[in-house]
């Protein structure tokens, strides 16, 4: 059994890692850190784990005494890069879910995160944790940076078209996300009285996931993000201009070619039914990302759509999928849950 530890396990992503890894047949969780909750059981902040584990949180300093093969990092942005050199000494494989090692250019990182990158020399060591586009490198990589939730949906929706040369110019991304995307400490804006019934544009421009989508697609991206009333779920609507002569058949062919053999990406672009295009509601708890499209022949544009559960495929599930790739296991291992309907 592979021994894994989770740093920052008291938050929503940490809880999803605990849930998924508890059910994974090839790993055992040997440590979960939280300075604030050290000594308390993990099923306190994560009550869905009651009766499944007796694991208790340990402080971050106690991690040095833990024998772990893999370290999952669910620590905050900006903080993780300060501690990364130490983390890399604690386990052979490190899978980071913060934003600190996703962007390849330290100057772009600084412009989006508002601080200089503190460990730029380590950035080249990390492989983007998106198996659909980086599987060949992930099989040998021990430094993995999992993309952000809206970035994952946006990249999976746009990149087949970008790589095939079927779109041109700027891609405009309208992203919607549920309240869990703000984390456990979401602040006053995440309070039920303020969030209920709201459609709050919290990032009218320059959301940090914009830079990740641009990096992956090599297109200029302009992104806005809106908080919706759902707890879980991300949906991105990406509008782009089609290259001359490109039609719906070309678009469908590009998606089918890109994702024909992918275990967790489904192409959803149907002409009828309640769920004709990707809808995050039916993906709750699953590691699927559904992608689809709608071509507007009148103005030569295409709407590229991606949907996922932000805590699973957009976070902890994506990290576990990378773990499976890295160690040569079937990618669905521990990630078989198909989602709920109705939900």
C-alpha cells in the first residue's frame, strides 16, 4: 500500500482528498495536517467520514516524523511556495493543489497573484496535473501541479479547438462557480444571507484562472467569474471566433479526436433533451468533466462549454487521477462514482 499524507486537510479540498483516498484500494492515509485542529478527529469538520476512520489531525510540524510516499498539498496560495522546498524533502512524490506552481512564468504569476514568486527555481520541476493533455509526462513526474477548477473546465473545453487551429483571436470566458469554491474561510461574502439567491460577479476581469487557460491554449483569454447559489459545480462558457471555413462537423470531429479514449471527459452536444449541453448539477461528486459546443453559423462563432464538480475533477479528484497515472494504476481507481440524478 502506498502511504499518503495530506497537508491542509481541514478544508473542503482536504476533505475530498480524505473521502476519495479512504476508498482507494491502493493507498492508506497516514497523516492529515491542520495546526488549528491538531489532535482532533478528521470526522469533526468532515462529518461524512463518521464511522469510516479514526484518523486525527496532526500539526504541520509533526509531518517531519511521518513516513509518506506521497504528499498532497491543499495549503493556501502564496503560502505553499514559501514552504515547498521543505515539502519536497518529506516525500518522493508531491501533488500540489495550490496555485503557486501552475504558471510557468514567474512574472505572470506575480501579475495575477499580487506577490513575487518566492521559489521560481522550482517551477520547471512541476508538471501540469491534467492527464488529458500531460499524461506522457505525468507517468514519470514526482512534482505535479493540479490546475484550478475553472481553469480545468476551460482548458478541456477550449484546447481541442485551439490545437486544431479551428479558432482565432481572443477567447472570452464566462465562468460560474458554487460557494464551495471560496473554501471553508470564504469570509462575509460566503455567508448564506449574502449568497442565497445571488448571482454575484466577484471577478469582472483578470481572474487568476484566466492565465492558466491562456497558457494551455496559447490564445489571449479574457475571463469573468460569477458566484451562483449552488454549493458545488463549475460551468464555463467560452466564446471564440471560428477560423474561416470551419463548421459544426469540424468542431465535433476535433472534440471526438481529442477525447475518444479519455476516461473522465465526455462530449455532450445533443439537439434535444433536458441535458443537451454540459450541466454541473449531474456531475456532483464525480470526476467527470463534460464538454460541449454550440456553433453560430450567422456570425462565425462557437460557444465552448465545460462543466465539472469543482471539488472533484476540479480539485481532489484530478489530484487522485494524477496519482493513478503516476503509479501506473487504472485511472478510474478510487474515482468510480458517476454523480447523482436527480440531485
